[in-house]
C-alpha cells in the first residue's frame, strides 16, 4: 500500500496546526477564538447567553488591538466588522439614530475610521458590537456572534503572518535649519518635541517691506505669530515592521496682518528606505490653497521593511522622520525641521 496518502494527511495537519498556532498568538490559550471554521463559533455560541457572547466579542476585539496590528490594519478590521454589524442590525434606532452605522458599504466605514484615532475607532467598534447584540433576539445573537468571530479570527491569522523584523529605537530629536541665511526677519520663540508630537512658535517680523523698518518689533511694527503643531497617532519611541502611524499637522496664527499676511507651509517626510511617508514632502498650508498644492489630512508613515541593512552585508540604516516648517515670504529663508533619528535596538529573531 502506498504511504503517500498518510504523508499528505500529515502535511495537511502540520499546515493547519501552524496556521492555528500563529492565529492563537492573538488570543493566548483560547484555541476556539482562533478557529476560522464558522461552525465552531456557531456551536460555541449556542450554549452561551447574550451577555457571555457580548463579553467574548469584547475580549477578542481588544485582543486584536494588542496583536501587533498597525493603525491602518485596525481601521481595515473596523470596516470589515462594521459591515457585519450593519448586515445583522440594519435599524438606526439600535445605535441612537446613527444611520452611518447601518450602511452596508465598506468604504464609508473605512473613511470614517481614517479620520479618527485608533482609540476612537476601537471604542466605536466596541459600542456598536454591544448595541447590536442587545438589539438582536436569541437566534440572531448566535449567528451574529459567529459571523463576527469568523472575521476576527481571519484578521488575527493575517496579522500573525506578518514577518518579524528588527526593532528601531528613537535615539534623539533635533531641530535644524536646513536652509540657513544670515538675514531673516523671523524669530523662533519656542520649540518642543517628543515621541507623541511637538510644536514650534515663530514670529514673522517686518523685513523692510512694511513701515516703520526692517525687523523692528513693537506696537507700531507689523508682525505675525504662528504656532505649528504636529501629533502622531501613536507613540513612536519604538518601531518595527509593519508598524504604521499618522502625522497630523496644524497651523494656528494671527489673522490677516496688513502688509504681511503670510502663508507658511508644514510637511512630514522620511528617509524613504525604512520609514516611508506616503505623502512625503506634500505641502500643508496655513491658508489652504489648491493652486499652491495644499494637501490636507494626516500624513501616513510606515516601516516599509523588516530588514536593517546588515542582512545584506551593508551597514545598518538610519531611519529618520522629519517634520518641517518653511515657505515664509521675503527675507525669511528659514526651513526649520524637527528630525527624529532612530537606531537599531534589536535584530530579527533567529
């Protein structure tokens, strides 16, 4: 008798065990939560009440959040689960009249999540899940639980397949004027930065185009004060592949100042090898102006490779994230950057 059938059976078992084990990394010892067999979830749900089902979904959603998922991956999972919720609970009154919850199309849910923080996305998902479970009758609760659990398990399996990579540690943050000039009618009043974001305060002075004279602060001299802020959607102290985060930019300033009325620019950029900014260098203006190539919204940044450079016999890369301010008119040739520089914290697991 041929032994091939046994070999194929053994291979199938090993592949199944490996896939299930990697998925279980998100759920600890709960093998049932990791199952991608819809019937497994149905059978489990049939022996539990609605409160137990709701608690279990809460546990699994929170587990996904702790399972090395990037912000973008959490948003994708949110959109997938939001469609399941809308299919099972299509009445807006279940969700305090919020008709956005009951939309069956995936893209609007993804768009909603893209404009919110990770915490807001997770809280909204937990609220919708609990509200839907409370609305459904017993039979519908079982089916809803099974469909939600199936999507969660498959999402966990996808996360577990991400290759392990090196870990990067934030080494220092420095401010640097990369376009220095001796003659500038600008005053930097304050600069601060940390792993959650930062700010720069700048006062634009009269450069000679306005009376009474160049760079003369005082009640008669026109000036315009600016506050440039940036915020990260997560702490960026330690990063590894495939982490992703957003850089959120904002500019506050004095209003229309006669003769000055400046419109400076912010941007977020990166080294482009390890850290990749999808909108690298795109302009964010104080007064949005499409003609000046203004691009609003968050700037997504991702760790694009699990490698450090050492794997190919070269030197380790030096990932850098830059947040900059420039675009002051006249004799104000400053381009001031906050530069976040990373160093290798650990290599890939052996």
